């Protein structure tokens, strides 16, 4: 039913946890999926000089595909500039993980979350 | 956001796993939730003489509410007769776990799964 990469990220999710919400170089994105009611929180810690994402953590109450999408997303954005990370599309994630169409909204949750985290970081500066 | 009971079952789900699908006293229910595309498998092992559910296991790729609903459901049905278990309503589960309305379909997945497992067990006899 699911691609081995999804199972891998689901059973061993990367970068689960929290960063200090109040730190000036931390951006927090909290988003919801209207399709299913699930929520995701994604946080990035940015180097203010270089704009590079140095740390990233997420937490979700969402399904296996949401966990896999966000886990994969955190691996992608670590070491990336916030400007590049802002351009990530959920379709890249869905393709890499071979998500079925009914699960596209779960990868959308990951895209929305990184965008919201970047916006929050930028609004603090 | 979520009731402590949901968090408890989500972080320490009870009765996760599998039973021997081919055993004559094991019923397997595999059901899906149209609302989100998630699936759940629930298996019961029944004492043929008494009709009592002696063991129960589940697996799901679903969200936190689906995991909590089915984990709670497995605790309910262990030691119950198949006839009583067939009458469990998802609203009982949703109420016990204080699920928000948008998550009612996750508790429905648990109700559908136990009914399907009981039907499968009965069809084997
Ligand atoms: S079904 Fe809700 S995030 Fe996947």
C-alpha cells in the first residue's frame, strides 16, 4: 500500500521535537489540513547572517503520510536558505514518497508548515 | 487541543500488532475512512465455546485520533462477547476521548473495523 520510504519515515521520523518559540532566530509554523482536521507544527532555527536553516523540528498529530511528509521535509530544508526552502512544493514531497492522490493534502500540510515557519521568522526581524 | 486520554493512547497505543489471519478463531477487519483515506486493520481472537474476545490487535497508518480510538476500542472489547462488541458505537469512543467533531470519522474507523472483524470471524464458522 505504501512506499518503503513512507514506512521508513513513519517508523523512524527525523527531527521530531520543539525549538524555543521565543528565540528571535526561530520561526514557528502551525497549520491545519481542512480535509482531515489534522495539525502540524514546524519550527526552523535560522542563521541570521547567512539565512541558512541550521535546525528544524516538527510535531504532528497527523497520519502516517503527514509524518513521513514532514520528516522528509525536515531533511530537505536543513542546510538550505530560507529563500530556497520557501519554494519547496508539496508535489516534490508527494512524488518522492509516492503518496496516493488521496494523501496529497498530507504533503500540503508540510509545505504550508515550512512556509508559515519562514513567514514567522521573517516577521520577527 | 486534545484530551489527555487521546495523548496517552497516542503515545502508548495498546494492542498494536497482528494475529494469525488464517486461524479459524481469528477475525480480521480491514476498513478505510473515505474522509481522509486512512486505513485500519483490527483483528480479534475469539473463544469458539464462549464467544468471548480473548485477544485483539490493530494496526493503522491513521492520525493520532485514529490511533487513540482504536487503542481505546481494543481495551474495551477484550473480554467482551462478540455480540456485545458488535453494538459498540463510535460516539461512545468519541465521547470518552472528547474528540472534536472534525475527528468523528476517526472513531468511525474503529467502529467499522471491529464490526468487520466480527463479520469475518462469523463467516469462518
Ligand atoms: S489524513 Fe490528515 S494529515 Fe494525513
